[in-house]
C-alpha cells in the first residue's frame, strides 16, 4: 500500500500525508484523494463483478423466443 501511495504522490508531485509526531495525517490533497477513492472503490468492485458475469444493479434478463420455422442461420 505504501508503494502505491508513493507512486501516486510522485505522479501528483505532492504529498498525501504528513507526519505529526508518530502519526501520519492526510494533507488537504490527501483528503481530496480519499473522497474520490471512496467513490471509485465501489465502482471498481462493481466492474470486477460485471466482468465475471455477475449481475449488476439495474441489469435485466431478456429472453427471446424464435420459432422453429426460422432458419438458425438467420437467428
């Protein structure tokens, strides 16, 4: 995780956390990034689920019937 944070900080050319005593606290940029991450994370999980073939919110199943008289090549 710290490696990914470091990569993001390098790309942003700024820090996401600062030390206060023995603790790390988010900078203003860190708080903004966290707010976006909270929105992105569930969407990423939804994407992974959809790509595995699971149903996502709002999806519907449609069944289409075709008469035997219709050639399979046409269907």
